C-alpha cells in the first residue's frame, strides 16, 4: 500500500517510501544534508570608525591587514589609516570572520561609518548592539514539510545547471599599499598604475622620485628627435588638478583659522658662540653617542622663560564670544615643527620643565624618526602649549611664523651664520649669529610682554650657564 504522503513526492522518489506507512528510507546525501542545522547562533557585527580625537572627522585608509573571508582575533590590527595629523592602526573589537570590507585602500572614511562586517558568535558579545543578520537554528519541521522541502530542493538542483565558479581577483601587490597619499595623488594625476613603478623606499615603498623617474622614462622619445636650428617655444600651459593630502587639508583649515587672529611679530638677533662651544665639547665625548643639536638648548631656554612669563603658555577660550577667558596651563608641552615626506607636522615634547637637555635631544630624535616613517600617533601631536619652528636647518635667516589656534605664541629660529662683531673691548671677533622671530596673539599678549620673554630667552641662550641655576 502506498503511503498517504507519497503524493507529495514525484513518481521517481516514491520508492524511497515504505509500502506500509510513513517509514522513510535513507535519502541520498543531497537530501539528507538539508535537515542539518548548527546549534550555534551567529550574527554580523559592524566595526565602526570611532572618534579618534583632536576634532578629526575623517581618515584615509592606507592599507588593510585583512581580506574578506579571513579570521580576525580581538585587538588585532584591521587596517592602517592616516588622518590629517598622524598615521595609526585600527584594531578589531571582535573575534570572527571578515564578511565585508566597506572601503578600499585610499578611500576616505567619515567617523561613525562602518569599516567592515565581522561574523561573530553572539554568545560571546551579548551586550553589544544586535547583529544585522542573525542566523539562528531553524525550528524542527514536520515530516510532511521535510519531505516536500527536500523534494523541491532536489528537483531544483537537478534542473538548474551548477553555477560556474567566479574567478577571484588577483591579490594586490604589497607595493600597492606602500605609498603615502601625496604619492598616490601624483600617480593618479599622471594616470600611472602603482604596480608598474619600482619603489626605492623601505619595504618597496614607492616614493615621489620613483614616480617622476617613471614619468620621465615613459614620456621620453624612443629614438632621438633632431632639434630644429631655431625652435619656437611651446607657450601652451599644461595644468593638472590633484586633491590635497590629509595633512595639507588640515594645514589649510588650521592656517585659515589662525590668520583670523591678529599677530604681533617681534624679532631679535642672538650670539650663540657659547652654545656652539658646548656642543663641540659634547660631540667629542664618545661616552654618550647622543647628538646634541642647537634645538634642545632653545627648547629648554623657552621652558625656563615660561616660568617667568606663563601668559605665553596659555590658551584663549572663546567658547563664550561675549566673555573670552584665558586657560593657564602648568605643563610646558613644546611643539617642534618638522618637515616630513608627508608634509609639515608639529609633534610636541611633553613636560619639558622636568626634562634635561639630553632627554629633550633624545625625544626630538624619536619624534623625528617616527615622523619620517609616518608613524606619529595622535598622542604625539596633541596637547601642545607653545611651538618652536626651526627653519634654519633648511635655510633662511628670517621667518614670520603663524600661531597655532590653541596657542598664543610661536618662535621661529633662522639659520646660523658667522659675522664679524665687536666684543666688550671693541675688538672685532667672530660671532655665530641666529635670528629669533616671535609671533604672539595680540588680543592677549602686548608687545612689552613679548619683548621681555624674548630677551629672557636670549639671555639664557647667549649665557647657557644661567640655565644651570634652574635645572632640577
């Protein structure tokens, strides 16, 4: 006798039913797999770009450390980003499998947007936001519905041809993620694929010179072209448009805001023969390989002068435009303007008052190395109270520096030069002279206060032994 459920199956599947009642024989693997369900609950969590501080509203993805389908552990790096202040890594909040990357290399990501989706065990993160696509185990179906569903799935799989495998995209070369945004912008402006350029930097990093050499080679003629005897110059102008790098974008915003502040400029000329002599003695001491430049002496002198003129370490609070205030800051976090491959950045040396000149020199070396590698963190760049910009190591005698919006003063140091000067006896001697140019917020700093501060720094630099009196 045929079972009353046999009508639910096509004729060719009826032999799988017993002639007696509802006893079902073992189905083929294609059907039996349909009745399996995992006992675990899985869901999708989104890794959201949180606020990285210092008013940063967006970042640029430099490189991904993971790809879709890869397993990630908690607190392991997901990607490297560059903001308008620094380069840093973003770590994973979850352990699971990467299901989707929402952004690609070079994309700009606003804060609050999801970077990627991660499939996680919901039981491990019960207090998090609910998953986007929960995958709970299905309820046990009735015998009739199981047979019908299995039959329908079997017929569909027999009727439809198997899908052809989709070829995966070839993985990008490592060099594709080893170029700073400024270089990528140059590549885009010339229509060059980064994989065609051989990088000469560390770990195959493509540098600006590599791109320029590639363009020169590409655009050079294959065979020498005879030059006419009287060539006429091509007066047509060629132009190209490139986007600002994140650091250039921040500089654009910061300097535009800074120049809304009325600046007061004060310049002086310092004789640094004694500091030069001390540096020569320190350089001959092989017991300490630390290279002491002129800058650590300047930073220490500025810090000691701030003890007498704390106004220059303050911050103007204009949260209430009708009643502006001054925020007096006890720590001397002195910023150092640095020229890096990514542009001008200003990390700061924390609590200079409690550091020795050797400590300051070591910290400057550390920050400089990180700046060249693009690895300065937001902590290195935030919290500055006053800035020293040493333009003299590049060139130039005079400079008119622009104040950082959260500070009221900045010092620009020019190039050292040897000139003839008169000593106390009226004799002409050699003088190693350096120009110091101060800019101050003229809304709260008057000219006399700025001049007294500048004079005190000059005394400490010209007679460095005076700094010994206040060293701790």
